[in-house]
C-alpha cells in the first residue's frame, strides 16, 4: 500500500546565539524568541518504531524562547561577548508564508545599575538545509527630543518596545526613530522534511546568506 501524502512539512532548527560586538558596553545578556505566521506551530518531534514513522506533536507555545547568561568582553583584540547560547526548535506548517524569524533583544546595565535595552534585531531562519552563519545588525529606539533623551537617562529608563516581536513586523515601524548599535552572530543548522513532497523546492544548500532560486523573501513574509 502506498504511503499517504504528507499534509504538513517540518522545519527543524538548532544552533546557537554565538557572540556579539558592542564596543561601548559590557556585561550583556540576550533574549530570543521566534515570530511566525498563523499556519505555523512549534512541535516536538519523536521517533516511533523506527525513522520512517517520524511523528510531530504540537507543544505548548512559549518553549521557543530563551534567555542567555551574562557575558563579559573577551580579553583579546576583538573584545567579543561570547554566549554560545543554544537554539533548538521544530516547527510544522502547511505553507511557507510566515516563515519563522528569530528576534533578538540584548540588555545590560546602565550607569545606575538598571538593565536597559542595548539592541534589537531580527532575521529569517535560513530556508535551505545545512549550516548557516548570520551576523545581525542591532538597533535601539531613540527619544524624539533632547528633553526626552535627558529625562530617560536621568530616570534610568531608555525607550524600548513593550513587545520585542514588533521588530519582526513592518507595520508601525516607519514612525519609530532608531539608531544602529552593535552586531550579534548566530549559527543555524537547518533540516526540512517533506517540503519537496508538498511542491516546495528550497534550492541548493546555502551557507553564505544567498537566497535559493525557488523561494523569495516575499514568500516568507
């Protein structure tokens, strides 16, 4: 008897939030979360009676988030902040629209000892299977006036987003004033299952950040 055609495909992602470069700051930690479309769901994958029967089970929302330890600058010339904080998540979906993005938020102490945001950034999970390295430029929201800047500094409360997931969405971002600040490097190991059976070709393995020919960024938003 022929095997039934799959109704969903799987995207398995592991890797790590490797390191960061924030020349002006030290003793930073990082939070990450995933943002994805309504047709996507985080899953737990288990083997039942051998590899052919790979089974995906929906897990409660919230397990696709994490917070790292505090890292201090390295003593070499790079002065890198090294976290090597693991990422491990699996999604299932019926189409690539809303392809997952990882959103990063970096925090550290100000002169008063309060934890304030030092950078936000986001990037799509690579859609070609294989090992990938991404360096994400980070930014922070800016106060709109000199008075607001002074007030936020004096009160120890920098402008920040109430929900970091807004970083992965274009809506409303055009009215926000931001300033570039720092970089974060991530490593991804990506595995997909049943995408070709559902008619999606991710193209050749991509390890240099160049998109394959069959899925464009517009398909992923």
